[in-house]
């Protein structure tokens, strides 16, 4: 994923250098607010650690090997600002000292892997692991998912950067001047390798490291898990606070559900038989259908939803119907998860007494 | 013979250390680039990389590649080293990426190979990409091979990079080697205790465990470094010595770099 010199146009490099500079500035500014003297050696050693982890030849399922980035564990232990700086320094040393990755593309590489990678890893880890205990298995799963998502987000960005080159930069005869493939080729070509191998490598190492830290040094997981590192050590923050944030976010999302009414038309592929029969444009779109397929007609009556089209029959206002449907949906999911939890607890108790 | 996971990783570490030591040795030679002030070297080679990316003509990029060769010879960098360490690696990596472009880029057909057609535009874009990457990576490698890391850092400071960033770059570089050596020793010790072949799942567990221990060691190391900095009275102010002095020779070098870049950008526009 380290883009070498020559693949991106100077203007693309300049834009991405600007984006990266904004990320570096913001990260430095945030870290300077806390104990910066302590942070300097921590970030430096972490950058060295990320550099070494990138050299690990990880065996993956299927007999292949892959290399991780170390972005996820940096984001989990240091937080996003620390991870941005640590990864950027590791990438800069790779480019300036080992010639791995370009100089003109250093901004692009840092933007993709260090900035976007760190932010995606941090956000997804916090979201999935919200409220979980430091030693909970969910944290391991969250680290794996965060690693997978972070690497793929960075790869997708790199693919988009490659894919826009032939569109924006070509000579009079149409010869692409930099990366030659358009988005339709660049994105699948880049993503296949990352969705299968590179993302998996990062997931494996992130999950493994979090599992190791849970046993060996759980304090290192405190920084991003409802426990904040402060100037005079590590201070506990109530874990319920992250759950509280999650509840507020869910409530806000439920309140904005009536926004769905604003969208015109029906979602593509979600037509009822009546809609399909009425709209000739849809029929034309779906391979020139002449009539509603008999299978669709037959199976559409198999199940009648209690709240069809998110509008219960007893509610007149469509917006209120949406809100009620959202509340019902969330409540139902909570009830199912609560029931599962009770079942699991009972099962564990039985195993323990046996 | 197919190498196992332990051997491959240990070899990777050894390879990185060898590369770093080789760069230090080359940087001590008496050559053209080594004789120039590091700031001029850094700025000049950065500008040439920029010229390579700005040039839109194959002939101009080829000219810059020839210039890179001349600089390499005058700086006592062996062409065989560049060929094996840079050109073949770049050719293998970029060649695989560029090859399909010969067939899929729309344009004037020049030859037909069975069901696929080779286009003029496809040939041009593939050649331009490969040559551009080869030339840019050659310039970067020349900088890496001919400049000790401490000089690169001082030169970066002269280019107004924040002091904090320079400090972190310097520290990271120092501890990269320590951690590479530590990781290498951990893998070696595990290798010496391994009989038979490890299953893939065992290998993954081992890699995660090793990385975990390395992480713990890194954190302990950062604590020790912090305490050492405290004991020396570090208060967050970084002082970087800048004992470089530009001579007439350096000004001439800078002028030549500027001229080369200006000509390349003007001709390759």
C-alpha cells in the first residue's frame, strides 16, 4: 500500500500533503495539551514498534502470508492523535531511510494509512467495544474488525487516488500520464488483495495483540476504553459514560428516521408487485419485464409485516409512524439481545455447577 | 526450498539491518553527492524527484534517468547495486501493474496478440510509468545511500520541519534498530527450540505473542527513555545543532540541481 513516486500526479500529491499536514498539525496540537514530554518517547518507540511489526511475515489462512501495518494497535493504545504521529513517523523513516514508499507520495501514504487508517481503526474499535470490560472477548473481536476496516479504508483511498489519475491527467492523445487504470479497474484490483490478505493480516495481529495485552498488561488498553490517561497517571473514567454516549446516539438516530420520507421513489430492487406493475420505467430497467414475475406475485403474500412500509395502520402521521417503527425495531433488538444474554448466563451457570 | 515463517521473518530483519549498514558505508565514501552540503543534497534530490513527476514526456524522464546514472557513478554508488536493489525490484513490482495497461488502454492499435490488441497509448503509458518510477526511486535511493541519517535530520531541520518531529524521527530511527534486533533474537530463540513444522494457527499465535512481548518491551523502553530525558533536565525544548556551512562548491551544486530541474520541467511540460 506504500505508493511509490511516479504513480500520482504532483497536484494530487500536493492536495494529499495538505490533507496530511492538517492531520499532523491537529494531532501535534492535541498532544501538546497533555504531557508532551512523556509523549515524545512514547510515540517514537511506538513508531519503531509499528515499523518492526510491518516486517512480520504473518501466516494467513489459505497458506499465504501478509504484512500488517500496526495502525490499529497504535490507535487502541495511543489514541488517534498518537497513532497518526507514530504511523506517519514510521512511514517517513521507511521512505527516507529505506526507500520504501515515495517522497512525493509521502503525504498520500501518511494520509491514507496514518490519518484515515488511525481514525477508522479508532472509531470502529470504540464503537464495537463500547461498554465492554477491559478483558472482554468483544475487545478482541473489535480490534480484529477495526484492523480489517482500517486497512481496507486506506486501500480504498489509495485505489481512488490511482483511479482518478487517468481521468484527470492524460496527454492530447489520451495516454494516461500517471497510474493508468480508471476507478472501475483500480478499485477492484486494489481491494481484492486487501479484502482477502492485507486486511486479514492486520485483523490477526490486532486481535492477537489485544488478547495478549488483556492478559499481560491490561492498563495499556485503558486509554481508549472509558479510562483516560492523565498527566498524573491513569485515571479511571466510568465505563457507563461510553454506554451513555451510545444511548444518546441511538436516540438521535431514531429521532431523525422520518427523514426517510423526504427520499423520492422506492429503493432500487425493493419494489412490491403493485409498484413493479405500475411503473414502466422500472420494468424497462429490470431487463424489459413485460409483467410481474409469477414467483414474485406468489411469494409476496407469504408474510404480512405488522408495520408495512414503516407505517402502522393505526397511526395517521407518517413521520410518527417512522419514529414508532424505529422505537419498536430498537426495542425488539434489545429484547432479543437481553434474552440471548440471559440464556448464555444460564448456560454458563449450568456448566459451572456441573 | 520453501522457507518457514520463522526463517522468512528472521531473514527479513537481517535484510533490513544489512541494507541500513550498507547505506552507512556508502555514505562515508568520497563522491560527488557526499561532498555536497546535506541541505543541498536533500533539496536537490527532492527537486529532481519533483521534476520526474512533473515531466510528461518519456524522453525527458529518460534524460533524468541518465542524469541519475551519472550522479550514481560520480558518487561511487555501484550500478550493479542499483540494478539489483532498485531497478529489478521496481521493474518486477511496477511491471506487473503496468503490463495490462498495454492492452486495456484505449487508443490506436499497433499489434494484435490473439484476442487482445496492443495500443500505442497503452505502450506509452506503461513505459512512462515504469521509467518514471525507476528514475524517482533511483534519486531517492541515491539520497538514502549517500547521506547519513543524522545529516538527513539536520537538513530537514534546515527546511523548517518542527523540532518535535525531528526529535521523534531521530528517536524512532535509533529504536528501530534496537527493536529489530530484539525481535530478531526472539524469533531466533524460538527457531532454535522448534522441532518440526508449526501449524499455521500456531504460527499466528506465535507472531501475535512475539509482537505483544515486543510491545511491552517498547513501552518499558519508552518509560526508561522518558526517565533518562527527565534526569538530563528535558523540559520540552529541543535544540538541534546546525553546524553546516555552505561553500562555493555547495552553491554551484545547488545551481546545477536547479538548472537540471528547470530544464526538465520546461522540456517535459
